[in-house]
C-alpha cells in the first residue's frame, strides 16, 4: 500500500490525476483538477472578492428561495465528467467555482455537483485571470455550462457568456460596467442591478 498523501508537495505537478485520487488526498489545501492537472489556489481571496461573492450569493439565494434551482458557493466540488462515464476514477476535472446555479436536482449529491451547472460565476483575482478567462472558459464551454459570468472586481465589470445550442460555443451576451440592469439567461425572472452589486465593494 502506498503512503498516504498528506502534503501537496508529494504530488507530481506534471502528473495526471482523477477524482478518485483527489478523494484520497489528506491535506487541507484547496485544489482543483483541470483535465487531470492540479491547480492550486494562488492566494487567499481579497476582501473585495469575498464581498462580491457574498452579495451575488445573497441575491441569487433570495431569488431562488423555495425554487427548483439551487445556488452553491465555494468551496464546493463540481465534477465535470466526460460523456458516458461518471466513475470517480474516470473523472479528470473537479472545479470549485465561486458560485454556481444547478437546476437539475439529480446532479446534486452529498459530495457536490456531478455534471454541468446551469450557471457559473467566477470572480476574478489578478493571479487567476488567465485560468478564468481561458482554461475554465474552455472547460465550461466543453462541459455544457449554459451560462458563464466573469466578474472583474477592480474594473467593476461583468461579462456574461451564453452557450449557443447550435454551435455549442459561448457567445458574449453582454458586458456590464456601468449602472443598469444585468439580465440572466438562466433565471429570466431575476433582477440584478449593476449599482447594487458593486455599491458596497471596498475600495
């Protein structure tokens, strides 16, 4: 029997790992798996980051109270399996989006979400920008996440991408960087206002 993995330093940064491996690790550091590669949290979230996540969560949770769709906030494992397989040893992508909305209750399990959420929101930190804009963008698109929001705290900007069913590619549905309504394709009854989201953000 191999020795237990109690430190991230015991893992090969160039290796390929599965959700089964991920479950066996005994360290407390939060990591993600992107196509089998380990992605560690770069640094603790800033206060502005946490304030925005909290405000978005509050508004989504209030809107979805007693509704079929559910909102979850990180840390929360979202497993994105390849089509046709859900075995732990065959899943190579496990992410922890800042926020996600899941409208199919069969995807919600005790260990997190199995399958693509309907909406994912990532609040970008300077050191994770490339990951959110490229690596996760491509993963979410490929997995069939219907709507993806990228929130830029420093610019007070939200870019909204919606998956085109005909092409299975993301299309920019809108960019919001000034006061006004922010529509949500996944939750058409939701009313979000740019000014409300960014009003109390620490400067």
